[in-house]
C-alpha cells in the first residue's frame, strides 16, 4: 500500500484554479451535486445538469465540476447555464499529478474519474452532504428524497450492481462481503467520509498493477467499503440507459457502450436529446450513429435493437453499415 507525506492531501496540492458562477436568487439551502469530467465531456455533463434543474424546479442547486481542464468556451456556457436557471456552478481545475499513480484500465479512459475520491476534501466545511453523478446520467424525477436522505452516519450510499456483475466483480476483487456497487450515482456524507479516512484509504491503492482491477475508481471504492456502504434503492441508478426502468426511475444511467449522444433508440434517448436542446451547448441531431469506421459497433447495436422490436429493414440497414465500417476500421481506410 502506498503511503503519503503529511501535506499530500492539502487542497493546494490538488486545486489549481477555481471559477464560481453564482446566480442563486434565494437564501434557501441548496442541494449540492458534484461531477468529475474532462473538457471534451463537459457538454455531456451539461445535459445532466439541465435534466436535474428541469425536474426539480422548486429547489435550489449548487453544482461542483471537478475537471482536468475547462476551456473558455465551456466556462462561458457553464456561466450561461447558471444565469439562466438561477443556480450556482463552481468549477475546480485539478492538478492531475497527485492522481498519476492510479491505474488506467482502458486506454480511452481518463484519470479524472479518480477526482470523486478527493471531492470531500474540497467540500469539507462547505457542505454536509452531496450527490455525485456521472456525466452520462439523466434525472427524470424529483431528487428531493435523496437530498434529505438519512444514511445513519454511513459515509456513502450507492446502488448495488446487477446480480451477474456482483458475482463476477466481487469474486475478482475477493470482496469478503460478496457485495458490489456502481459509483456512477453516490450520496456522500462529507464528515463521515472524512472521519473514516475514505480518501486516504482509496489513494493507498495507487501503484497497484492494473491487472488487479476490472474497473477504475469503482473497484477502488468497492475495495475500501467492501459492502459497508449505504445501499440506495435501484431507482436512483437505472442501468443501460433505462433498460431496467420500473416506472419509478430517478436517474437513468447509460452504463453500456450505447450513449444517447451517439444514437436515439429509446424514449429515454429522445428525452436526453430534449435536455441537450435546452442547454447552451450545440444540439445533437443525428438519430443513427455517425457513419465513421470507429462507430461500427454502434451500428451493430442499432441493428440488433431494430430486430428485437420487429423492424427487419432497420436490422439489415444496421448490419450493412456495421459490416462495411468494420472492414474500413480493420483496414484503416
């Protein structure tokens, strides 16, 4: 296990720049929501923020964005969002050097995912509790019960993974509890987190070989908690873009390869596009995946979905583009 110097976890070592866009008009308490995202996915996060605001108009919100960079255009759009919806958006630009010894499991992923491990250090003394959301989540219902949830002093609450994923991942990580949660939606009790030294315990898994893990921050947090987290109802993290919706969903989470900004298959995909159209960022209009070689898997998924819903013409169309783009991808043409 890695050890750290006394001042390693100081905010000066992690935060390089802060931007605060405060357009709150009322003195009522805010619900606090955090994201970690890199610059190219800030527009995706923006849709998630809009979905929260549109489904909770009676509430005040402060959003905290932890990122490795945020260009001038994205900062201006975040400011515009805060002004239009009368909320507060605080952007923290992180020094990524303290995260460099965390493993990267898949090359296309970023170490910014590990920022969620450090958030309580920044927010201690400012907020008692916050909700963490992945950028590819969408709110479709009131989150008031979640904002007022009493976790009985437990540092963090999250939704359990599906049974098949629990068996596979818990066994792989050798978790004694046999439990495994998804960290895409979390409720964090800041003082309890700090008192339990969760950040320090999580960072101690730096320098571990990536072969020890199946994922990134999620595996690290599951190793730290090993089933001792608060277990949220499934409606707060509905996987695979709402495939498991029971009519009571609060957060839809696109956990698989398919994303609503790549194609529109379901009503939830279409709903995401509506929030995108309300946001300060450009409106995405393509229904089919964009016909680029690297998107060949998306066309396979599109085709299979059409077939499952009785649209054989759509199935053949999807498989044609899957086959042609896959050939181009493999031949680099």
